[in-house]
C-alpha cells in the first residue's frame, strides 16, 4: 500500500465516522463568527447589504469585502461607518432620499 492509498483509506474512515456522528445527532464543532464594525453598523440600520451600499454610494462588492474582513474602509468611508453605527436613522434617511 502506498501513502496515497493509506490517505484515501484514512479519509474514508474519517468520512464514515462523521456520517455516524451526524446520524447519532452529535454535533462536531460550532464556529461562531462575530460581525465586524462594518457589519454591526449595517445591522444596526436594519438595511440589507445592497441597501446599505446604496446609501453609502459604494458597490455591494466593496461592502461585502469590508464585512468579510478582506478589505478595510478608510478615510471618509470609515467616518461614514462610524456615523452609521451611532446614528443609523441618518443612513436610513439617506437611502430614502436617494432611493
């Protein structure tokens, strides 16, 4: 038996064990992700990602990148996020005015 055969067998055994645990209602591990400041600000406004992005006049993709931590807002955008967190009603008003 080669190393790749052994790896395949080990993987198969692990998968079988996982299926048995799922059938027995055993939860493996739980990952809890805390939203970052951008997501918290958006959630506080009650707006969807597309609505929030529209209110901030940015692309939905940019907002997703910020919320997922792949990029960070800077300058004016960072200030707008802070305002959105402190005064979510202003962001909602902006969306209504431009929507």
